[in-house]
C-alpha cells in the first residue's frame, strides 16, 4: 500500500473536466486506487465517486493505492493534481 497527500489548487477543484482527466489517469494503472477526503474514501476510477466528494480549490486529499504499480499510480495522480490538470 502506498499513500500520499495532495492539495487541489486549480480553480474548479475536481469537477467536470479535471475529474475526467483524473479518472482517465487512474484507469491507466492496475492497482486499486482510492481518494480520501476527511472520513470519506471512494474509488479513484469512479467518476460519480470522485464528483461525490465535492473537492474544491484548496482541498487536502489523500491518494491511496494497493497493487503492482501502486507507487507509480499515486505519483502520477499527484503530478496531475500539482500541474493543475494542465491549465
């Protein structure tokens, strides 16, 4: 299991277009990946799940992965978030 924290800093948070990019990236990996915000944990490969967290600008989240490419998965998602989803 590999865990890393990230802060979402793009203007719209993890909604609509950024959420789609996030899920597409998560689905590139074999590992099971979760996003955790406060006490809620959802599947990072689920659009509905990611949107249900209501992640806005400035939100601290934890990315958790378990599987053969867990470190690569979490690091890639943290990099995507850090890049503000290419904005």
